[in-house]
């Protein structure tokens, strides 16, 4: 049986270790908000390039190709573009609905006081853009109806940009932005349902209501299989589509009736599964091929069958949909809808169109202004407070990222305007504002990250009980970044604080100000000793000098209470005078760098080495 570095037996046989490693990398890739934002960006850039070349006509013809099903002489179908906008985007809204349901059930929206700041900020981020848009278009009946375009935030792009900063940004910024985006999505869904549908057919609306009632009854009768919900959900989609209300709303309605609980009694399952594992161990015969062990296979199949049902249907569906939506549906949507063609356009009329400025300034100025203004009012009234370790510059950066509209804004633009020229102009405003908002928001937060880096501050996140399967994607990204940094921490005291924080909360942050020198920060000589110890351990581990690392660890214990460099010198001296001279030379260079000399990274030597803990 194969073993890993810790001496434990590996779960999979040696022959498939490579496959498993590639599979894990694929899962990490397809569940990364940064990679998802990158996929959509590439698709949008391709659409922009094609739209301004000679191949644009063929590009449009392809997406207007009719697809469907024949019934004798009858044909039921729609164009590929409509399949993406009406069918695939309904699946996107199903995922949005599942994410909203998660936040309402166990996420940030369960505690109204905690969620009040991002909810009120989201309202401000809707009202101010509307006011700015109407300032340009209120008197024009052809364009006034587009007020909903600059109100939506693209959660995938915004969180993808934020994820680029890793653990240099407080967890509170990510929580604020993700909760704001969810509240923003709820408002956008209501806006689409109420203001951007066609004249409704009450017959089909009645049919949709009956189908929705069936789904509710299925939920109330504790049906936990996903297949019945998806089949009846397809009927719901058709009824909503025929009613005149935009069909994507069916996805949201379906999400809210899919059970978020488990059909398995978890307490009983823990005992039952333990019994099954012992039963499997008892009947397993190491020398007999598995295929010939009927009793063992039957026991494991029972365990597998029930274990699959432990995870709630809503969670199972969300995890299955995420890669298909963010790496398939949304890039396809960007490819078919980001096609702003300026070939042969009247640039003078284009640049003076009030729709362009209403949309662009609504997103770029209105969004951050509304979010900041309403946040400031709520905080000053002491109804809510800023998230822990978050300052107003962090809030400004997050507010600017709220101006990244893209997917949802383009979706609303397609509904708001019937004139293709106005749709194109609105898309241009959306793309320009999203690009500028993304860059400016990133720069604001990057400057805050650099300031934190100079102080030696890092913000680390971890899931409760070492389990990140139920975390949202943005949280999983932060946890993976944090785990890489935590591997370099060797201090028993800090490790103890981390373990205590894990028990108290699902997310914790470690924050330490190391002072201007990047070393003392007002701490004791013991703090310096821990800093030196951690940094030496990190360097030796990176260089693969395991034997020397062991000696250094022993020397630190032996010379406890003495000046911090004695232990290192003793260990290095045992390796030879040459090793000691090289280490002292590196130490002199690091000291020069930390005192303002020509070191490339004056703060780096101790930035990851010492951290104090505080949980949230």
C-alpha cells in the first residue's frame, strides 16, 4: 500500500495518483472566482475584436441560427442567441438563486444587524445610479426606460478582481462585497420581473403559479431527489417563458423550492457510518481481489449510497452548476453580448448619446457614490459598523468594484431597449465603466495591501473544522491562499491561537503590526526570537535542508531564553565555518535592508515570520 510523506496510507493506489492530482487541479481551477472572471474577460475581448472586423456578419449569422425540435410539419425552436439568453441564463439565475438562498439560510443575510451595512449599501448603489442615468435621459421617452441598466453588480467579476489581492485584504472586505452583490442581485431580479417583462399572459402566469405550487408541495413533502425538481422546473420555465415575464425568473423560483436540508439524520448517520466502516473492515480480505468480495462490496455500497444523500440537494446542485455556469454559460453570454461594433458608426453621435454617459457614469460614479454615502450614513448613525480590520479606503475600493456591471447590466440592457443602436451604446458604456471600475477598485485596494505589507500584516482565513466543502467560492479561494501561508508558521503559540480561532468561528484573521523596522513592533525579545525562528525554518524548508532544519529546531529549544541568533549560530557552526560565514553575510544584508538600505524586500524577511492572532 502506498504511503504519503506523513507515513499514512494513501487513499488511492499509486497507479492513479497522477490522475487524482490532475483532477484536484481541475477542480481548483473550475472553482476559482479569479479564473472564472478571466474566462469571461477573454470571451468579451474576443467578441469585441470580432465585432470590429470583417467576420462580424458571419458571427451574427451563426448566433441567429435556429435550433429546435420538429413534430411532423411543426417546428418548435429558437436561435442560438436566444438559447443562451433565455435558457442558459435561466440556469445562471438558478445558481444565483441558490447562492441567495445560502446567504439567507446560513450566510451573511441571516443576521440582520450584521447584514444591514451591505444591504443598505446595495440600496444606495441602486438608487444613485438611477438618479444619474435619469439626469441624462429623463426627458427622452426612448431612453428613459434604461434606468435599470447601471444598477447591477457582476459578482463573478468583482470577486474575481478582489481575489487577485489574496490575503492582503481583510476578510471583511470580501464579505461586504459578496453580501452587497447578493443583495444587489435580489434587487436586480425584482427589477427584471416587475419592470422589464412583456405584457403578461394571465393564463400562462396562472399555469406557472400552479407548477410553482407543485414544487412547494414537493418540498413540504420532503422529496429530496433533484431529478423531480429539475423536470418540474423545466415545465415552470416554459410557463414563465410563455407568460411574458422573463424566463430567467423561473430559475430563481426553482432555487427557492429546492431543499436546503438533508434527508439523513446526521446524528444517527455518524453512528451508522462508523458501524458500516467497522463491518467493512471485518469482512475485507486483503489477499482476495475486491471484485470477489461480495460482502465487502455490498457494505461499501450501502455506505456510499447513504453518504451521497447527507449533502443537501441545494448544495449538491450549486456545486455541480458552478463550473458549467462560470466557465461555460457566462463566457458564452459574454461572447454573444459584448459585441460592440463601431465599424461605420457615427462616432460624433455615439459620443454624445446620453445613454452612453447615463450608463457609464451611473456605474463608474453612481455605484461607488451610492454605496459609500449610504454606508457612511449607517455607520455614523451607529446602526451598523465597519467590518473588523476594514477602513474607509477599503470600503472605497470595494465600492468602486461594485461598478463592475458586465453580465447583469448587459442582460438588463437587452431587455430595456428594442433599438439595437441603443443596446450597442449601452453595452459600450457598460464595458467602459466595468473596465475602469475594475482597474480603479483594484488599485485602491492594492495600495491598502501594500501599506499592510509594509507593516507585515496578513489576513488569513480558514473553514471551521478543516472543511471548506460548504464554503462559497470566494471563501474557498481565500482559504487556499491562507493555507499556503500558514504552512510556513512554526510557532507553537501562534499555531495554538489558530486552532482556538478555528473552534470559535468559521473565519479568523491573524493581524500583527511589526513596526517601522518590520521586526519589533513594540514586542518583546521573545517576539523577535519567534520571528527569527519562523524565518529560518521557512528558508531551510524551501532549500530542502531537512537535517539542518532539525538541528536548528533542537538548538532553539536548548538555548531558550538566550539571544535569538545564538541557536541559529550554534546549528550553523556544527555544519561548518563556511555555512556560518554565508549565513552571517545574508543576515547583514537583511539587516541593511530593514534599516532602509539596498535590500530588495526590506519587509519580507519577517513579514510572514511573526503573526499574532485575533479571531472573528
